[in-house]
C-alpha cells in the first residue's frame, strides 16, 4: 500500500528555513510585523568626544554637542513575540547622508535578540527591562517609565516621559528633535577560521517609514511632553555613562502598527 504523504510529513521546519537551526528556526521569515507598538524617545544633547569610542570608522556625529536619543520600546505583539527593548542612538552623518546610529541596544527575549544581530546588525545584548505606564498617554496621564539593569541589580538607565499634548504628524515633522531619519547599525560577523578578518563588516541602514499610526478614529497617536534620562555611572561591561545627557531637547511617545523592512548596505565613503 502507498504511504500517505501527509503521514510522512516532517514535524521540523522546511529546507531553506529563514534562520538557524534550519530544522527548527528561532524566528520566521519576513514580513516582520508589529502591532500596538509603544515607542518613547527622549532627545538630548551629549558630549561628542565622550561617546566617540562607540562609533565605527566613517561614522561621525552630525553636530557638536552630539544629538542623542534614549528610546524605549514596548512591543506587546510582534512576529518575534512580545518584548521590551531600549536603545541609545546618536544622530550621525556618513558620506553625506544622515542617520540615527544605534550603538547600544538591549532586549529581554531571545528571538528578537538573534534576529536583530543576524539580519540588521543590531548589536543587542540581553538585559532586565521594566516598563510601566498605561497603553494610551494623555494630558495628565501617569508618566511612562523604562528601567534597564544588566545584570539584574546593576542599573544602566532610567527613562521617564510625561505625555502632555497630542501632536499631529505634520507638527512632528517640523520639530528638529523629532527628525525621522533611517537607523544605522554596524553589522560585524567574525570569521570562523582563526586569523581571518570578519566575514561581514558593513553599515546597514533601515528605513522604518512609512508607519501606520493608530488612534481612535484613525488619527495619529503621537504625544509630546517632558522627558528625563538617567544613565548613572554605567558598568565595566556597559559604560553607558559616556552618553550622559547635557541638556534634554524634547520627548515623544507614539502608538503604532508597522512592518519592519530588511536593510540596505551603506557605503562608508
Ligand atoms: C528583531 C529586531 O531586531 C527588531 C527590533 O527589535 O527592532
């Protein structure tokens, strides 16, 4: 009797799987979807010379003092599952194009950690993150707070933001501190044979626009308010204090749905 093809079907992943291990991939193939994403930015000035060691060759702040942002992400629903993430980013210029360069990223889950490092060159580390604040901001709403510890008990960052005023997409575009630039990462993959140079050493840009902003009646859900970032004295492994704010410029929080695209390689000169 001929075997039933369905009965022979393997319970493991298909050949050509999107990620390792190919028999049981850690994360699926694109598209990479995010729903109800709460992102909060505190934009500030920092000492460009202090943070220079975090920038790869060919990547320079586009101003002095440097413009940085502490960026807190609460992702309740995504292709990679629910997770929290925190970034420190620097506004930079590379060969005449401007980006938000991402030297520091921490997350609390394995799938977005591996996918971020492998696909986009996001140099993520695992950390203990907490997030508090209601889903929707609003005037008089409780403040939004993210904390980052790595390892647990060693506080690297406390970010807080008090939403005060709903702003339109047009108004946001006109605010210098909220400039929507592509992000940029340094994707480095070491060689597996001793004495060989990295097999990948490239700058990867990701253009996260366009974003679909959610809100009651389809209006954008973007709030502006007051922000604060405390980076303390860092740690030996993670000297985040070099990004310490000199002056806070602005603070925003948004609630969006979006699809994260793959990147593009940026020539260094
Ligand atoms: C999986 C990813 O790296 C996407 C993100 O968390 O920004």
